[in-house]
C-alpha cells in the first residue's frame, strides 16, 4: 500500500515537473480557470483513492494538483495555494467550523455514553426486543426517518445510537453506514421542515421556495427510490457487489472486514451501573436542543412561521450549540448520578475528540480540495456547458439537469454547492411552471446522487464515521446500490420530460427498481463470496 501511495505521489509530481520543464513560460500565459482542467483535482483524488484505498494522501494529492494548475506550476505559489487557498480557506467559513464543532462535541457525547454504561444498557434493552438482522436494519432506517431534520445530525446520531444493536445482530459496519447515509439526505430532501428545504429556498429567486420544494417532492425520483432501496434490501436480506462480502463476514463474526481507523475506540471499559434512561435523556436532549436552536436562529421567536424559521436557520451554528449544551448537561447529570468520576469525565472528553480525528482530517482535505476546485472555475465551466446544451432539448431537460447535477456533486463532493450553481440557472431559463418544478426536482435528486457516489463527500464521511466504518469501504459498498438508482432515475426523468405527471412516473420508477433488484438477486443469489477475512486484511496491509 505504501508503495502505491509513493508511486502515485511521484507520478503527480513528475507530470507536473515535466509540464513545467517542457512548456515553461507558456504556462504563465495559459488560463486554466473555467476550463475542463478544473475537473482534474477531484478526478486525481477520486482515482487515486480507488486505486490506493487510502483517502488522506489521495485528497492531498488532488489538492496539490489543483494548486499546481492555479499557480501555473510555480513552486512557491503552489505551496501558498495549498495552505492559503485550500486548507485555510476551507477552515475559514463559519459553517465548516460549526460542523467540526458539532462533530467533535458529538464524539465526546458518544464517549460519555459508552463509558457511563448507557450504551451497554441500551444494548441489553434493545437485545430483548430486536432479535433479527431484518428488524435491526429496519429500526435503523426508522430512526433515520424520525431524525430527518438535518443530514449531519441524522447520520451521526442514528449511527452512534444503532451501532451496538447492529453489531449484536451481526450486521456489517458497511451496511450500517449505507443505511444511515441512504436515509439521511434523501429524507431531508423530501422533508419541508429541514435544513435542506432552507438550501432550496435560498437558491431560487422570484418564486416561493418552500412551495416549489413541496411541489418537487413527487418528482424527486432518486431520493424516493433510494429510500425504497433501503427498505427492500433490508426486508429481503438481499445484498450484492462488495457489500455481499462485508455482510458474509459479519455473519461469521467480523463486522468490519476492513478495519476502521477509529475501531479501537470501541474497546473501552464500560460502567455496569448505566441504565436505559442514561442514554435516552442525553439523546432526547440533543434532539430537542438542536431543533430548538434551529428555530431560534431561524427567527421563530421573532414572529416567523415554523416552516420559514427552518428555512432561514443557521444549521451548523444550531447543531454546535445544541451539542455543546447536551454535553455540558450530560457531564453534570452523569457526575450527579455517580456514573463517572470527574477525571473519568475529562478522559471521555479527550477520548471523544481523539475518535473524531480521522473524520476531521478527511473533512479538512475534502473542503480544501473543493475550495481549490472552485477557484479553478469549475462552476463557470459546468454552467457554460449546461447553458450551451439547452436549445432544442426541452423534453430532455430534466434528465440533462439531473445528470449534470450528479456530475458536479460527484466532482465537488457537495450537494448544497451543486444546488447553489444549478438551481438559479434552471429557474432563470423561463420554463412553464410544471417543467420548472420537474427540473428543480431533477437538480435536487442529482445533487443527492452525486454526493452519495463521491468519495470526497462530507455526508459520506460523516456516515462512515458514525458507523465506525472505513471510509473507502463505505464508498465502495454503497456505489453499486447508488448506481442502480442513478440509472433508473435518469430513465424516469426522460419519461417525466414528456408526460409531466408524477402519478405515472413514480409507479413506473418503483416497478422498474423492484424488477431490476429481483433480477440482480436471482443472478447473485447462489454466489457466495470466496474472499476470506484474513485475505482481505492482508490485501489492505500490502
């Protein structure tokens, strides 16, 4: 593995040096911004990640390749771009800092829940009621539906709460990561009372954003089909692709297959005095606090309606404030309950921070890569290609919007950024109301789809962290499921461009999905993975 990483780094630097040596000063006059070259940094990161199975160096090398283009291969300027335009710029936004604060604080809360014995007590309680893998998976999905106010909040809470249950029922960490990831964003995308509705409302002008969001829900094929996929594969106990190996190993005692970076954090001494209430109280407090702060930052107490307050809320600030309040109250509560001593409480704070370091590193590199990609004008390039492809394609417009949104979200790793670029273009085209609604839904669906497929997506990172799953293992196992839904959704958007009727398109889409999955199940039913756990571990160490 180290040889592959070293070779990849050498190739990137060698190509950069060769380009500068051959073309020299000609590169100083060539403008890479706003061209197809702007797609190179995410392409480098994604390709290297898939080849090396190592995400940190892959993201960093993608960042370096972008900085080389942006600085015209000038060594000093490249170094400055990596740190100033990439890393520091990615960390300068209050939204990103809020997400990191929420992530670290939730890690501390999880550590407190584990060390106090609350998680163990919940495991004992749920173990008496959840006796099968099917029920455990569907329960995880149901919790994700209940928590569909914000995708970060959803994935991190559902993953950490359900992880002991899925482990006890021999469900792989990869499957847990898939269920929470495939539930979070799709549910938020069809929930009018969520932070995602706020993102849509903020990016459509001259129309009622919330009303348009509601009308787009029946045409959001990717989100609806993904939710159906989760229910179907969970209820039918059906897996294919790399996920089948992970589930095969889980049934035989190894829920990891590929060890997660923070999997050792699970091995901690738990208190035997913990009770079910010791988990329910902090989790309920977290939910109430986060939602309350969302409404507060959105202006509910200033006279705004509930929907408008969610639409105008500062989600990252609200999540950070809610999590901080929850951790503070939980520390006092556990101390008064005599579950943990003061020194043990402070040790839990440090352990919780430490458990989130891998996710923090990936997020920082992913944000930095996104910043340098935007500086290279990927938004202008995609917008130009998209706008220049509209003439004479009115009936195929929804499918085109969908595929462009998938590609942009995949390349940048952000669904909200994709919506911010594509939605204003769609609204400004001047289509009739029905086609505008379908095109908007296509953009929303494509943004979620590309985000699901991308190794540099922050939502993917959050999901793998919450599930305690290796990040690339999560991406690799989720991709075959996402691609099936991607293709069926694209076909359905072609149909929607002609019939413009959700009552026709949705049944066709669901029927196509179920037939496709039954065919895949029939083909793969008797194929048992032959790759053993030890062989997989040796391959990862090579």
